C-alpha cells in the first residue's frame, strides 16, 4: 500500500496530463486538477514512517518519505487541492485547458520532490516543479507576464545548473555506485570539493526558496501570475528549496560554519523582505516579499540547527514551513476573492487573523510555528533578531491587510468556488498546527510564554499607524528591487522571453503543450540512468 502511495503522488498528475493529449478527454481531465494532489495527501497521512520503495537495487533509485517530507507533502497537497478548485472558477474559459497542462506538470514535480530518494529522481522532480511553472506565470499573456516569465525561467535554469553541478560532484565523490541521497551524502564530509558542493546546493535551493539576492523572481512573478498560480508558487513551489536544504545539508554532517552562514543569509533575507514589502502598493507584491522574509526565518532556524547540532531541527523547520504553505496560499486566494467581490468581512476578518499569525499572535497557527523553532531562535542575539523579525512581519502583514481593504466592494456575492477554498485553507492553517505541534502545548500556553510571544506583535502593531500616515513619503523600490542594479540582465531576460514566446506559440498547437517539456525531462532522466 505504501509503495503505491509513493508512486501515485507524482504519477497521478502526469497521467492526467497524458489524458489531456486525447481531445475527447481533455476538458474532463483538466476539470480534475483539484483531485490530482489527493494521492499526495493520502501518502502524507497513511504512508508508514520512513517508508521506501527501491526501483533499481544497484543504483538505489527509488522513493521514500520521512517526517519532514510528510509534513510538507501533506500541506502542499492541501494547497494544490484548494487552489485547483479555485482555479476552475477563476480561470474558466477557453484558456483553462492550457493552464491545466502546465499546472499538472508543475504539480507532479511539487509532489515528487518530497518523496524522491535519489539524485536522478530528485533532479527530475525539482525540474518539473520549476520549469513548467513558467507557463503558469505567463498565462495572461500580458507584456508584464511575458517579462516576468522570461526572468523566472532564466533564474530557474541557473538554479538547475547549480544543482546539476552539485549533484555531479556528490556522485563523483561517492565511493560506490549508489545514487541514493543518503548514500552519497555520507562521503560529503571527506569530499575534496566539499565547500564548493555545499555552495552550489545553497545557490540552487536558495534561489528556489527566495533567499536574498536570489529572491527577485518572487516579487516579479507573483503580481504577473493568475491568483491560483501565485498561491501555489508562493505556498508550495518554494518549499522545493526548503526540502532540498533539509535533504542535502544533514545536521551532523554539514560543517557548523555553513550553518552560521545560513543564519546570516536567513536574517538578511528576513529583514530585506520586510523593508521592501512595507512600501509596496500591490497586495500580491506585499505577499511576495512576505514569503521572502518568512523563508529567511526558516533558513536562519535551519542554520542554527546545523551550527548547534540539533537533531530535532528538520522537523521543527518543516512544521514552520507547513504553516507558511497554508497561510500564504490562503492569503493569495483572498486577494482574488476581494478583487471579485470587494473587501467583505469574509475576506478581511480571517485575513487579519492569518496576518497576525505571521507575527506570532498567541493561539494562532503562526504562533505555534514560531514556538516550534524557539529552540533554534529563542536565545541571545539570535533570539533578539527573531523577535525584531516577528515585529517586522506584523507590520508587513497588517500593511497587506490595509492594501487588501482598498478593494472596491461590488454588489456581486463571492462565488462559492472562490470563497470556500479560501475559507477552508484559512481554517486549516489555524487548526492543523494545533493537531501537529511537535512540542509541549502546556509549556507554550504558560502565561509568561504567551506574554513573551505577544510583545513583538504589539510592537509591530504600534508601527502600523505611523506607516499608514507617512509611508507614502518613503521611496518605493520596484518589484524585484535589486534588478534595477543589474539592469543588463533585463535585456537578456527580454530576449529569452521573446524566444520562449515563439517556442510556446509553436507548442500551443499541440493539444497538451506541457507534454513536450515532460518528454524532454524524462529523456534526460533516461540518459542519466543509462550513463
């Protein structure tokens, strides 16, 4: 049973994608995108702990699930399900089948990264979670979307190149033939190019997770992409970077110096995201910078775990990321509901709760997420930085709610297919952390602990009024901020976008354009295995 679930998680979306190649099945298969993540959810819930499926005994190619992977797989599956329901209503029309093809290919990779147990499988899944998402970003075919898609795919390819080089070094330094992740990492500490390999891994996974200065694709791609695409890009796709760091930088093997470097990178990212986000006007851009900031906190916590040799850190970090998957995906859906029907109470009230959760408001899911990483981020200078970051997150997310409240209310009631996924995800990101919290609830519910958690939220809330009054005087960095400094890359991105647009125009004639990319990726995998 476990083996079937491991296979079904990434395979079912590909089967639906294949069904779309048959004209008579295309519309029906596209309408089932909401159901494609259900095997992933079942795998996260029912698969045996540390279950594995070995496909090739010699190279040890196969699939596996562990506790951090199960947490992230389950959360990502819930988000993909809710966003799939939302997408059917939000994007109903002639272009929906094309959107569904890119969606299913990306979904397969998103499921696959959490269960891949070898270098080949992980690389293929990571590629599927990255490159087909270009079709989601450019779906509206506006000039902004094409430019955003060009930059996105350019950076994605750079990240893939860094990972391919890192994986080649890992395989070369491994004494045996096995390509299992666990086996090749045993030789990492003694590898002659150990630090180069780790640097390449941090670059590839850090780009996907949105670490500064590799974060620019997030605030550029999100405002351009359709709302359900933004939800999965920010909630689920960037977690491919998180699971990559957890898988390939194991605690106890990774040098402590690299853990300290990740702490620095993480806090720089956390504060950069807040500083750029609090002056943005587009609520989607605010959410994008919030994701940058939150991923910085995740990486800082992971770095502290590496530096301190804390074995429980991967589970704590995965729990923190689980909350972000659900809450950030839900808030992107809320932007779409507000745009369709106005900033009604059904939008603003849950949005305020989720927003304050990112700052650590007691009794919210975000508060439990921050409590889960207190062992890593709760002491000394790092603890102070984490508290300041929580205050900054409060300011940033209340700024988001303020921008959301400007949505013009209309006479139209929100469509149930838009409203229900938003409310379901909002409820999940409040309730699920209570059910899955890895620590002692009695300790975190102690009065002194509650008061300590409340202080950063109150400090952040106190800054909202001055920001609302004088924030308009602050300079507004463009979405993508440092891209202004590296302007020459824009010309490269535009040329790449033109070439990709021409290629897409050719592929559009095929009934399921996403299959073209799938065939290329699978061919690469076969070539690597034969090698």
